C-alpha cells in the first residue's frame, strides 16, 4: 500500500527523469481477467484526464474487458477524478453514492483514480468511509491498474505515488476520436501558482523525448488522423527539463513537418511564451491560429499573490503581439474571481483587461481553496455572495465579446474539421474552425472526418451554423 503525501508531492529533486519502456506489461492471467466482462470509465477534469482515460480504456481492453456506456451494466467501474475545484469533488462523491447502492445488488469492482486520489484528505476519507471501493490509483501509476484489479479481490488496494513520476512510453491508448488525437508532450507542472493543486497531483515537469512525440504523430498521420492537440499543463515550458537544447518552438516545427493537417496545443502559460514560438506558429499553415492564454486576474497585485510571474501590462503586451504576428488568431482565457484579498479595484482591473483584449472566449471560476496550497492559508475577507456577483458581471462581459467575435464570421467561408454528429440534431455534423469555433453543419455523414469549406449562415454566443460550399 502507498498513500499520498502532499509534502512529498511538493518536493522537486534533481534526479534525472527516466523514460521507461517496460513498466507496463500484462501477464497471461491478467490478459484473461476481463473476458466476458464490461467496463465503464467516468472521466472528470481536463484534457489530460481525458487522455489518461484513453490509456485506461486500452489497458482494460487488453485485459479482455469490453466497454459499456451504461454504468449499470458494468462489472468494473473506474472513476478518473479531478481535484481542481471543490465542485469537482462534489460531483464525484455524488456518483459514489449511486455506485455504493449498485454494489449492494451486484458484484462490481470499483476503482478510484486521477487527481483526487493524489490528495491525502481524500484517500483518508476513502479508507475510513468508503471501504467498499476496491482499489485506488494515482496519476503516476495508471500502468499498474491490472495488478490492482488482480489484487483487489481480497482487500482494498491503495497505490498512489507522491514522488515525481518517470515518463512511461509503452502504455496503450484507445482514442475516442478517429480524426483528432491528444498527444502528451509533457507531464506535471513546476509553476506552483499559489491557488493550484496540479503541481501536487501531477508531480514535477517531465517532458517526453522529441523522437517519441514525433513518432506518435507520424503514426497518427499514417492512420488517417487530421488533427493533434499537444498536451501539457504549461506546454511553452516544454523541453526545459531535458538537457538537449530543444524547445517548444523546435517541437512545433518538427510536428508541423510531419504533415499532419492541424496542430493545436494547450495550455500556454504567458510566462514562457517567447518570440521564437510566435514566429513558428505564424510560419506554418498547419499550426492552428488559436491560443488558450490563461490570464487568471487582471490585477498585478493579485497576479503576484497568485505567483503567476507576469503583470497586467506584460499580459496585454504579449496579447497584442500575438494578435499582430499571427493572422486571424483567436485567443481564449481562464479567469479566477474572488482570490483572497481581491478588492473592487482589483476586479475592475480584470474587467479592464477583458475590455482591452475582447477574448474569443473565457472559462471563469470562483476561487476554490485547495488544501495544501499556499492560497488556502491566505486570509479571505470577501464573502461568497460578492464573489458570485463578480462572476456574473464577468460572465456577461465575456459572453458579449464572445458573440461580437463570432459575429465577424457571418457569411464568411471557414474551414471546419467535421468530427461527429451534432448533439442537437443528427442530420447535422459538428466540427471546429481553425480558430476553434464550434460549427454545426447540415451535411451527409460521408463528410465525417473531412476538413471542408463552410459558409457561416448564423451566429450565436457559443456556436455557429453553416453550410458546405463546393
Ligand atoms: N495549466 C493551466 C491551467 C490548468 S487548471 C494554466 O496554467 O493555465 C485550469 C484552470 O482552472 C486554471 O487556469 C484556473 O483558472 C482554474 N483553477 C485552478 N485552480 C483553481 C482554484 N483553486 N480555484 C478556482 N479556479 C482554479
Ligand atoms: Fe496550475 Fe499554474 Fe501549473 Fe497551470 S501553471 S497547472 S495554474 S500551477
Ligand atoms: Fe483536474 Fe487534474 Fe486536470 S486536477 S484539471 S484533472 S490535472
């Protein structure tokens, strides 16, 4: 048994990261455990968790399990959880109630993993109040799931590592889409923004070797994939932990040369966004003109308390440079309101940046204290009602600019990768523009997986409608 330890998770050692090719392997017994059984994986959180779930699903299928979309029919349920805010917790515990009920009537194995499993408080709670959960695994040991399933038959198994992980290269993947793929380029985060739990749940920054990333993208091209999204908590810092003088700009260039039709990347921290990277993005047509550039706050005072290492002015300067140098670029952001000590003036600064930048879109959050982070200990004098009012004001402004930006697309022709049926109407397909705008298109299913020219016929705040033109 290994239980998480936040103090250990905070440590950053200079131990060299190893790329390991052999940690994941199944024995003959494990390959049969799932035969004629069904699994259900529920994913919370960010793209990284989505992609981890693609690994989990592939591992389970190698064990013989088949997927079911109906949790009630599953013999194995795995929750891949997120710890970023309190409401993520609440959702998971809500579902656990339902699963407990299920477990009373049928034999079902339950696994609990992901970022919440990296939190000491959560695992302590599981050991005390959720003894019926069969196994718990962390973000560093997804490869170990087959062993946990095998061992959990007799007692609750908890295996969560707090030390920084290695890079493991041979984990299989079952991708959710046939046309676009997530590709991890790095794991973990070393930024330690004072509000954020991620550096504790995901460990220190570990970049994958360029050759392994490029090989993965080449394979995707050969399998007919049209789009890759390079994933990391802070992709602009890619390579800083490798001693090979190779940066995100080099990587983007090498990925562009694979010929994959569309390249995206998330998330960019403003701090590491350098001119080389901007030049590379504008140079290659297959690097999409879309950047997610979290602002977090428009107040330099709050940014300092957050440990973001840029000021309001520096953010705006970078934003303006991106807009100038990358033709037609769309920029979205993340904003937190109600950080401890955020005054009305600080909040006005945030609105001021939104008014200047007129973002294409923004994810907005009320600050949520995470146990173990420095901001959790800061004295907070603002009441929740005030924070919610600020969120409402901010959302109204963000929506206004989102609609204004979308309005510019009316009657224009844009290229869209049609990736799936529209969620509202199955005679429509949906896809995204190069600038990451969601478009619903009345089109035959033969167009699925194709990048087509679409004329925008109507525009809403969150999406657009369009028709294919020849
Ligand atoms: N690595 C990314 C962000 C990952 S988390 C980056 O640095 O930009 C996604 C978003 O969740 C963050 O950008 C932030 O806006 C929000 N977030 C993180 N911790 C939070 C907290 N404690 N309370 C509220 N929002 C938070
Ligand atoms: Fe969290 Fe900051 Fe790292 Fe993003 S850069 S994951 S907000 S610590
Ligand atoms: Fe959540 Fe972990 Fe992602 S905390 S946002 S799932 S890195």
